[in-house]
């Protein structure tokens, strides 16, 4: 089982931003995750910078690995999901 934490903006819905896109993909792929809502201002994102070297969200930390950028995160999640599926018999 994966330990995942999504650091995201405080938007109240999963339809408005890239953070929501990542949250939807986490649910779609069945990855259990914790959410940490961070301030809109980058000045309050010290933990994000400590984890990833930058102050932007979304940031997914999964199995201790920080992944930035919603496209990269979604690609990573889809790759994990396809690797977890058993190969079809020939």
C-alpha cells in the first residue's frame, strides 16, 4: 500500500485547478492519500519548498518521492496503475 500526500491549493472544488486534476486521478487509480491545503501565497509554502525545492502546487509525495507538475503526477499515477494490473494471457 502506498503512502501518499497531496499538497494542493485551497480551491473548494476539484474542477477548478491542476490540484483538483491530480486529486481526481488519485481517486480514479485507487491510491489512498492525505490532502494538505496550502496557502495561495507562495510565502507560506516553506514545507513545499523543503520537500521539492520549489513553492508550487500540486505536489504529490508518494512512497517518499516528491513529484511536481500535474502532468508528471498524472503520468506517474497511470504508469503505476498499469504496472499493477496483471498481464493478460496470450
